[in-house]
């Protein structure tokens, strides 16, 4: 199982970023996928989760209405569109599959002026 995140970077408050996670080594379309994040000195927290078919999603309270999770089962990718970013969104963002307990290496998102 391999998960590779991309798309992080530095963005100003109010800006947008789109993260992507490329999955391999398992039947991607069969499993729920999640995005988590971890800020310095804080516990890792759930950002968003999407069902295997992509027809159901769940968001953490702090990102509801600003972030959107999606997936492309033909390309084995899961994405996170992040809008109206705030400094408190600064963290390392991780792709995760609970079925295998596997994490990607993470991608840094920094929101700062």
C-alpha cells in the first residue's frame, strides 16, 4: 500500500489550495479514504472522509463549508479542495486508509501573510 500526497505549499489567508493523494497497492475503489492533518504540538485530527463510491462524505467541524473532499476511482486518487484558508489550517496534511492503517508521507500547508 502506497499513498503519495502532493499540492501543499504557502498560501495567504483567504486563499485556496488543492491537495491530491495518489494511491497504489490495493483496490482503491473498495475503501473509504480520509484526509487528516497535524499542526505543531497538536494531535492529528480528521479533516474529511469519503466513502468508497464517493457518494458520502464527512468533515471535521473546523473545515465544514470550506473544504471539499472528492475521489476519482478510475485514477486512484483522492483530493481535498481547500478554500477560504485560515492561519489555523497550517499543518501537515496526510492521506489515510483505515482498512490498511496506512499513511502517506504528508504535505505541508502553510497559511500566512
